[in-house]
């Protein structure tokens, strides 16, 4: 048997010793999955622990629904409907999304680190809002061309445009535009997953070249003229025979369809930007593994 180490003082107990420092101290039945968990006691620090003490799901009473929430939140199911289907409260679902978002962020980073660095990347901004269209948000998304692997994203606030700009300033005051800062955070993260001399493709947004060259001075930036949106793709897919940004636009259309709060003409809205980020991390991991048939670490 392997040596069991105390997570508090890191003291190891050996079965070959006459008087080990870590000994067994009974079992308990875990309510969430009905498994019997072995309890240990450290004679050095006099603390009790088990094999579940250092598990990421420690103290969770409903860990059995974690994978169900992971799949359903990435399959166009709202939080209220999910709570009703799983017979739990909406507060439980909200906490699960926060927990799964943190876990998905670490797994997504490890998954992209294990893959070869991308050589051709497509990026652009998606728009959504928090609570009301007078408070819009921007999602800067980067995707590897052809494979459609999501490399990263950043959520940042922006000012309202068009007819809503005046109403937004009247109700909520002047709203600063943080899109440039969001793109800077994204490009800084992408340096770990993308080649220095990679090819970046985007539309003709005049702010993109400056933000990109600050982090990828050796990269080649290719721009394409924006095209008319197709109704079938909720505006993300373009109504042209050949779309040079198809990998990006197809991924954006899938996000619109599979993340309920981002769908067009829906009453499911984002109340907290941090929860939108958690939802996107969950979907990105779901997309890169289950949808693209890649192994889940």
C-alpha cells in the first residue's frame, strides 16, 4: 500500500514502521454518492483527515449533479429549468456554475497548453448585455482556424451605441469602454498557446492592429471585409458562399445557440458578468472536448 500523507503537516505514515505517524481512524458514509470514505488520524498534529479532504468537491452535498450541470449549461438550458429538472434550488445551480467555471478555467488552460501552439488564429468581438441593453458587454473570442478550438476569451464592458446611447447615459451615467483592455488581457494569455509569428485574421476593426502588435510584433495580421449576417446563424454566420472567417463565425454561432443567456430574442439575461465568464469557461471546455472529440483531462 502507498504511504498516506497528512495534508496539514505533510507527515507520512509507513506500514513498515512499528509506530506509524498516520493511522486509520474509522470510516464514514458520504451522503452525496453513498460511498464509504476512510478516515485517518495524524499523531503528529492530532488532526483527522480522509482521502476526500483535498478533493476539489470537498463539502459538496450534491456532487452527483456536477456533470449534469456541466452538460446542460452548455446545451441551451436555463438555470431555472435546470434547477427544476434536477430538483434543486436556483442557488445550488448558481453555486455549481461558479465552482464548475473555476474548474473549467484550469482544465481549459491545461488542455490548450498540452496541444501544439496555434499557427493561424481568428478573433473578433461578440456583443451581449447585463440585465438591460443599456449596459452592453463585449466578448473578445480567439479561435484556432480549421480546428475551431477555443483558445481564449475576455468579457469587458462597453458603452451603449445607437439609439440606446442617450438613454443609457441618462439612466446609468457615463459607461467607460474597456474593450481595448479586454483584448490586451486576451492577447497576453494567448502568448502561451500561439506561435510568435502566427497569422491572425479578423475583420476591418481599426483598433485591432494596434492592440495585436503590442503582444505579437512578429505576427501577420490579415483583415477581411465584414459580410451580411445570416438569419440561420443568428447573425453570426455570414450570408456568403465563402466566408474567410468561417471557423470563428461558426464557433460564435454555436456559442449563441448553446449558451442560453447569449441567444437572440431570449428572456434569459446575464445579471453578473463574472457568472457569464464562468458559463463561457464551462462551454469552452465542453466545446474543446466533447464537441471536438478531444480527451477530457
